[in-house]
């Protein structure tokens, strides 16, 4: 299956971000902690050249704790500021202000020397679709100022949000990049819900997902669904269908429904803490 999704509004959003970057001091990039590398749009590094950078591992509660720590260290070694957060329960949000000040200390010091007082740090919030940017902004602002939704493509245009006298945020739409050179990345983005489900083959995704789990988290499906381990992904999906009563007419197993259940339970964290990009 070819994983690809780049609707027209993303081209427009990218052009707008290229225009707005000159106003920006800091790029705050949200990644999904379950796929910290695969959920990084390579265009962002180009966009954020010569800007202070902060990477936030969002949805860290859904990811493998050990892997979270390894990825934070990985990004710090690459020269980024990095934090793990959970925007839904606001875990890690209070730590952000200190990191923003640290990331922008050169800009703040430069303003002070020039006698410029109270010019706020302007930060652009970027990330791929469905990574949780709007939920993060609402958690950080302490109020509902960005529209949220549990599907990609909710934020369609840019929006400035004044957080305080010292910080303003620019919310931007989630954008992917025109072509995934590595289809394994496309699969991972599809699994976390960053590609429109309506254009995907759910059964095919689930089959590939079972292969990944058998390799890295072999007990995840047996523990959650009570099915026996099996190297054959099809047998595992049939086991899930049996356990959850996914049947069509004539008592035929409904593998598509079983596949949807597996993906939903992964995305919601019911399958356990799972990181697909592993160090």
C-alpha cells in the first residue's frame, strides 16, 4: 500500500509559514512521542534555520517511558531544547516557560542591550496533522483559544495567540511533506492518525502493525485481547475478531472490524505504552 496524503491546503499553509517565519524568534515543534522521528516534517528544519528551537514530545503518556527518555537525550545531543509533555492532562506544561526563556536568552539579551523593553518572544507552533498542537496551545494558554479535534486537518489557517506580555504564539495548520521517501514512515504516520483514515486500507495497516508489534512488543496483543501469540499476523487478527465477536453473515470473521478495533486501542493507549520509532 502506498501511504501518501498532501491535500492542497498544505501547500498554501507551507507558503504562509515561509512568509511568517521572519516575524518569529522561536520554533516550537510538536512531535508524537510514539514516533518522534517519523513525525518530524523535514521541511521544518529548513524553515527554522537560524531560529531558536524547542521540540515537545507530545502524547508522551502513550509512549514507552524508557524510549521517551532516550529520545529527549537524542534531541538534546542534536542541539535542540526538548521536553516530554501530555497536553491533555497538562503534564510538563509548567516547565515550558523556563525552557522558552533559555532557548531565547540571546534574543532577550540582545533586546535588553538595545534598550528594547517588553517586546514579547514570538513563537511559531508547528507539527504534522493530529499531533496535538491545538490541545497543547489551549493547555499552555490555560484557556480554549484554538479549535481541537481527534482527526487531522482541524486547524486550517494561522492564528496569533497572546499568552502573556512576554510570549505570543502563532498556531499553524498541520502539514506533511509532498512525498514519503520511506513508506515505513508513511505507515507509522497512518497508524497514529496523521493521515486521513478515509483514504487508507485499515486491514492492510493492521496487518503491518501486527508485524511491528510481534517484533518489538510481542505481548501487547496477547495481554490486551487474550489471544495466543502467532508469527502470522493474519492469525492474530482472526484471534482478535473471535474474541471481540467481529462476525459477518454466515459466521465469517470480520477482519476489517477487528483491524479497526486494534488501531483504535493503540491510538487511545489501551494496548499499552508503545513507541514505534525505537532507539
